[in-house]
C-alpha cells in the first residue's frame, strides 16, 4: 500500500476541486481519504491511498483533470506553485519502500507527459538532478535553467509543470498569528527552519492570509520523529511574544501517522477541528469498515 498527496493550484472553486477528486476516486482500488482547500493559498490537497497500481493511475488521472480545468495564467495565490498539479509525492505505507515509490514516480511522470504534454521535474528521493532534491529549488522562477526530467518544454502553456517525487511522511502544519503583519511570520519562520539554523527537518515560510487578515507561519515537518514538536510550538509562541503578538490558532493539513500523534498528542490536539479521523490509520480503517 502507498499514499499519494498531490497539491493542486485551485482553492477557490469547490466544483473544480471536487471534479479533480472524483477523477482520482473513480480509479478502482483507490481509497480517497479526503481533500481540503485554502482560499488564500489558492491550493487544495488531496489524500488517497491503495495498492500501487491504483494509486499511480489515480495520480495520473488527477494531474490530467487539473491540466484540463486549471489555467495558471489566471492563478493568484500566496503559496509558491509551478503547475496546475503542482506537486505529486508518492509515500510508502504498508509493505512498500521508498525505492518502490521512486519507481512509481518515474512511471507516473512518463505517462503524464505522454498523455497530457505536461513536463515533469522529479524531486526528493526521485530527483535525477542533485539540485532538484529540495522542492523549493525546483520552484524557483525559470526552474533551474535545465531541461525538465521528462518532456521537451519547460512548462505547459496553461498547466505549467508537475513536480513528482517520492518521500517519507510529511506533516503540513500551520500556525496563524494574532496579527496581520507578514513580517512577523517571516521573522519567526527564519528562526525555526532548518535552512537558517533552526530545527532540523523543519521547512517554514511566513505569509499573509487576506481572507483571515492574519499572518501565518506555514510549516512542512519533513521527519516528525526527529523534531521536538512541543518545543517547536513553544518556540513559535515565544518568538511571537517577542514580536508583540501571539498564536491565534494552528491547523493541520491532511493526515498524520499514529506514530506522530503518539509522539506529541498535545501538539496536534491544538489544531483547529482536529479529531482522531485525521490519523491516517484510523481514516483507512473507517473507509474499509464502510465498504
């Protein structure tokens, strides 16, 4: 069993997002665990799992539907993006390895180019270029000046490019501040992210959310087992106080493994709307039980 968590550059039209999700779920053997959208990020995350063949085909169908429905020329959002189907990671679950998921990423990438003319850049464990291992490096304007890994154009005229890869479980966790000042969120992000000397395996950026009129520290937790999650939260809280503000709320995007919850239950219980169905093992069990 593997998981796929594609991020699509549409977060404001629920009909489009639902159509993409339906295209994925229509593949026999795909368990659609859920999807959620963010207006300010103008982005949606779809989570699905199943046997490898089903998940590969679900991912291909999702990218194709996004290429059909999303026009990046009209897209404005605070989150970086390079494609209608912006990033498509394959993640090993029961009985699968990271190496398996690398092979699945290559298969999916070749088929996406063949069917839809969307070029592909491989990242994380699937990276073929050393500079493309980190997603943020691929998302630079003009990419990295090198040709895509699959395809003969840098980007599709309306659908951009798909960044496809294989990685272990990533947890997306955001903290909203009680201030609209994006500079505060950016300053906190600098303090906590690995690239500027903060916590190992933490990626972070500061944003302003127009809809909520607040600043957000948006984080990707790349290896939860090696991150002191409660200490991370306390550091954000302390830095916010130093800047004259505080934490308003936090949110979890997508799902997390039971092991992560067991490591720091209070960290996740703080997240807005959190319940046990956000633990991926529980969600899969719910879906199996409902059949």
